[in-house]
C-alpha cells in the first residue's frame, strides 16, 4: 500500500491506539486526536513517529479549525478514522436523558462533525476514505446498553447515506462494526448508571456482572483489528460495513435470520395496507 496520511480520533487508547501503532509501523503518516496534554504524552511514548492535535469531538465549533490546521501543516488527509466514542451502560428507565445526550454528542454528533469537516476536501479531490467506527451494537441490541446501541444504530444509518452521497466523487465510506475486543470499553472507559429499581435485578445484574468479569479477556485482539483496518483502507472496493470478530458475525447473522422470520410471519399484514 502506498503511504497514506491517516487522521484518527480518540487515538490514545483502545482501537485508536492499535490502529495508529500499526499504521505508523507500516510507514503511514498518522495524526491522532487527544483531549489532554497527558494523553498526548502517553500516546507519543507509544507511537513516537505520529503527530497529535488536541481535539474534543464534542466541541463542535473547534473541529473545522483543527482540521484546517492539520491539512495546512501535514497536507491532504487520505483517510479519516472516526474512532472517538465510549459506552454507556444502564437500564433505560434508570438512565437520565443527560446521559443519553452525552452519549449521542460523542458517538453521533462528534463523529458526524468530524466527517463533515473532511467531506468538502475529499469531494473536491475526488478521493478519500471515511471509516466510522460503530459496533456490532449498531446492528444488534441487548438489555442495558440502550443509549449506546441507539447511538451506534444512528451512526450506522447516517454512514450508509454518507456512503451513497460520496460514492459519485470517488470517496469511500465504511462502518467498522467490532464485536467484543480486549480494550477498556467494558472497563474504565464505560459510564455506568446507578442501579435504583429492583424489578430489573434479575434481567440486568447478571449482564453487568458478566461484562465486568470478561473485561480484558475478550476473544477479540485489537492488534488483529488494526491489521484488518489497514487491509480495508487499502481496498479499491470496500464494503459498506465490516464486521470484526466471531461474536459479531454470529450475533448479526442470528438477527438477520430472526428478521427474515418476522417478515415472513407478518407478510400478509404488511402487504394488506396497499391500495
């Protein structure tokens, strides 16, 4: 693969760090966003050849100036990897609307704001690649992460439209949909709502306990994810979405099968409304 300039949000941990490390080792120019000087120092210790820029994706008015500065300093960016995000865990009834707003500000509005800052440049150059990191939780759901799944479903849908709108200009858009990987997503990075309603104990407590118990022991290897991402961005015909992980493949396949069963079972009612 020819050398590319890759802009990665949330580069100092998790998938962002894994992708940045692998890309730098392959000789690509990496620019990673971090939210503090401490995060910058930690990131540069691990990826010393990378460049960094301070950027909180929820400070929407600052994103365009940051992108403009990066392009002036480093030249055209070839690939945007919209990785910044976090997980919120909590039963919907127990979770505040402020929790939901924050989840969507980061996972949806932040990602779209960064993409919109690059889209005019990609369109004018007739080239570019946007990778929006969603989740298998953007294609399936499970109790206790309603706000997270909602945010990832939203980004998944927006990304599909973005792909259609950008295709005439030679710009690729793919959603990356990982399953469970050995990152801090289910550990220190996750925001957890306080429990307050005993009626949900039987449903939710085992899910929370199992998620905490497996944190750091998941089957998914972030380094292998990074290798897959580098393969993806080198493709001339990338898919609309790329599932990563055997659990993601299994759970999404099962959902597709259930959806087909539901369509078949209710087909007569569905078709009865025409005319």
